[in-house]
C-alpha cells in the first residue's frame, strides 16, 4: 500500500539504501534529508566522498583556507543534481529560523522551492526584492549567513558563499560537511521508493555525520535500526 505523502515527514532523517539498491551513486548510500514535504524531498548524501578535498575546493573558489583541520577532509557527492553547486551542512550558527515556519525568511523559502524543483537560484536577485511577508508576520531574526536553513539537533544547511568566507578567515562553524550537488524527489516519489523497499529510514544523528569515519557510516546508520547489511542482503538466511 503506498505511503501517503501528507502523513509522514522524514525531515532530519537518514535514508539508508537497502543492500539490493543497485545504483552507482545511491547504492550503499546514507542520505541526510534536509527537507521533506508533501511536495517532495531534498537531501545530501553524506558517505560518498569525491576526489576533491576541502583545500582543493577553496583553491577553486579563490579563497585561502585558514582552518587547517578541514583541509584534508573530502568534499562529498551530495547527489546527482547540480553537481557544480555547493551545500554546507554544519552546526548551528547565529539565529536562523526553523524551516517551514511562518517566520522563514522569504529568500530562504524561495531557495527551498527552487531546490526542490531542481532549479538553480538566480544569484542576481536581491533578497530584498523577494516577496515580502504579510504585515502581521513577525520579522525574522537574523541568521549568520545569507541563505541558511535551520534543521534539527543544532544543524543548519547553508548554500551562500559567506559560510566559505567565514571558514576562509579561520572562523565559521566548527563541524562542517561540504557537498557538491544534492538529491531530490518529486511529489510522492520518495514515498513510492520506500514502499518498494529501496530505503530504510531512521532519525538522523549529527555524530554520524561529523564524527563517524566515512567508510563506517553506512554500517553505523544501519546499526541505528539494530541491523547489519548482511541481514537484508538478497538470499540471506538461506543455506
């Protein structure tokens, strides 16, 4: 029986690929879901490193990196969409608003809508020109960066260059995960894939994102459900 997209919200959950999911990018992947609504979902793969390091990325964007502890960390393949676009998943900074509330800044709400539809943001648009909130809506409190979504458990996702500039100066969030590209699902698509046993789901834990070695993240994510990959492999349990 298909899942009702309006009945579940998997925001701040891990999607864990079932062992039988044969896909070059999504096979054995762990995806952190940043946003899940009846309209679709957006997530970042957190265990598929690219051959680019954080130091390489900063060199490409012409910024020094004064955070030497980050230099050798990998930049991840966040998903198949817009692989030239950067996403930074990090511990909370400033006072950004929770996603999905009436106080979400209009420019951020627009970023969610366009990312979910697979469209690249027009960076020439002044956020001040975005649709203004209704008069009775309280003004949003400032966030540390221009385009930041507050998630849960003290996490935020930033898509604006200013977070890279903060790291370049030696400041910025202490724990970060950088990706190029993202994954998204249209209305009802993720629910259908879950029904077809392509994914397991479990509430996300920041420690797995930032503190668990990359090569252990898939097994550790499975462990949050009390499972090991061999238990779900095709043919397991048969002589």
